[in-house]
């Protein structure tokens, strides 16, 4: 049952006199609190997922690209690519060991 359906049912019970004003207010607050809690949980999960994605994937990749480009600018493209690959491998190893999956 959706939140709006629950509130409609609750309102009908209150209008018919089956529940008092206090019971109506308490039940309404409980329904709205449960709805809010569900939304907060989803938003927290999305935030956690995005934070993990940025810290474990995007940041190491950008660092490796910058380091590879800097080395390539002063030496050769082959050495720059080697530095890029080395940093990516190190970043993957750090994530792997930090997660405890080793």
C-alpha cells in the first residue's frame, strides 16, 4: 500500500470516528517517518556508492593520467605509458588490500 493510500485510509477512519484525533496524528506521524527513513536510506546508499567510485576509481585514474602525461612530456611516450600502467596497478593493489579481500 502506498503512503498516499495509507493516509487516505487513516483519514477515512478518523472521519468515521473509528480513531481519535490523537490516534490519527500518531499514526500519520509514524507513516510519514517511515517514508522519510526509506528515502534517507536510499540517498545514503547512493552517496556511499558515489564516494567509493570516486575514491577507488576516478582519483587513481586521474593521478595515473597526470603522472603519465608529465613523464611523457619530459621523456618519451613509452615511459609515460609505463608510468601510467604502474600507477594503475598500484592503485588496484591498494584498493584490493584495503578492502580486505586478499
